[in-house]
C-alpha cells in the first residue's frame, strides 16, 4: 500500500481507474492519510486487515519534538503523480486530500486504529499543552501537504477527520477545531471539503474550520445537516455504502431520495456517506453514477 502511495505511475493508474470505469465527475487522488507521516520519517506500516500501525506511539514531548515540518522533497513522488494526472484528466478536476490533525494524532498516540481512542482522549485532557503542541505540528504537516497538492495542480482538497466523531462537541471545539482551522488555512485558493465519520453533532463546529463544503455521513439527513451548518455551505454525501448491497430497485430508490433531499441545498456533491465497502459490486457503482447524472 505505502509503496503504491509513493510511486507516481501507480498513483496515476489507480487514480484514473474509477474515472474510466464509472465516469465520475472528479478524480480522487490515490493516497493514504498517513503518507505525510511516513514521508517525515515516522516508523509506520499499513497492515492488511488492520490499518496504519505505528512502531513507537507518541506519548511525551520528546517524541512530539521529533515531528519535523513536511517539505516538497519529502513527497516528490506524490507531487510528480499530481503533475502527471492533471494533463491526463483534462477538464476533470483532481481532488487531493490529507488527514486532519486529530485523526493523525490518534494513530500516533494509540499506535494504530482504536475503537475507544482512550489513550488519545486521556492525553488530550490530562496534558493539554502536550496535546496542543502535537496537534499544531500535525496541523502544519497536513496543511503543507494540501497546499503542495494544490500547487502541483489539484483543483480542490478534502481534509479527513475520520475519528473526530468520537468526541463531544465541547472537546472538539477546545482541542481539535483550532488545529483543523490551521490545516485548512494553508489552502485559500481552491475549494475545501471537510469530512468526518459520525460527526452529526459536530457539523456546526466543523463548518467553522474554514471550508466551503461540509461532508455528511449517512447517519444525518441532509436537511438536518443543512440546518446545523447554515446556508453558506455546500454539502457532500450521503448514501449509506451498505445499501449498495440491497438490490437494484432499493439502491435506485435510495439514490433518488438523496437527490431529492439535496434539491434545495445551496450546493451538493453526491457521494457515499463513507467509503466503498470492499465487497461492493463495481457495476452497482456505475449504475449509481448514471442515475445521479440523469438527476433522478
């Protein structure tokens, strides 16, 4: 996985495959949220069936101090891929992305994926100065990664806060929002999308991070999400990816419902409410794209 994420030819091919097969309206840059961490020397691997695993979890200031700034040279293969993709795509936009500070910090503190984020939350509350130093460094790493992708030719970017939904709004506002705002501030010349999983109660706060589009997972109706973020934002989402197994009629009905729910929004990007499940029939995705293009 990580080899593919740093190899320009593989990045380019994998990014283009969904566009060729499904005829989607934008290409999503193939990468992983831990790529910039690997690029600055963090000893980590993406373990099949597990996810990112960090060899030495961060728990003290010495470890935090070892996190250096990200440079263009660190991710030159990634940027080469962006520059290769832009002429291949022509008028089709390329969306770059990065992991948000909280989610990156969670992996670094827990040592890998976590169901309860106990170590992360405990450090955040018990050692707030240490937390903010860690999150600030990660914010600048993520922001630099986004800005480098835009400079190389990406048309828009998305900041993924995959695990922010584990937080109460009060903690999100105190410990996370300032750092997500820092990361997104690196990109002011391209549209920005901010997305998290299980973040229904945080949507209003997430909209304050400095973004034009707020991602909505499948747990929150688009109308409710629009009320929470206000009229100044486009929304992205939010078909439940599990429903793609429900059969053609059921899938078509649910796609039509999302489109109807989005009809009066100031802007809408149709998407799943989270990632494509591995066993999904690609043909179903092609049909969904066709239905969205047909508008019903």
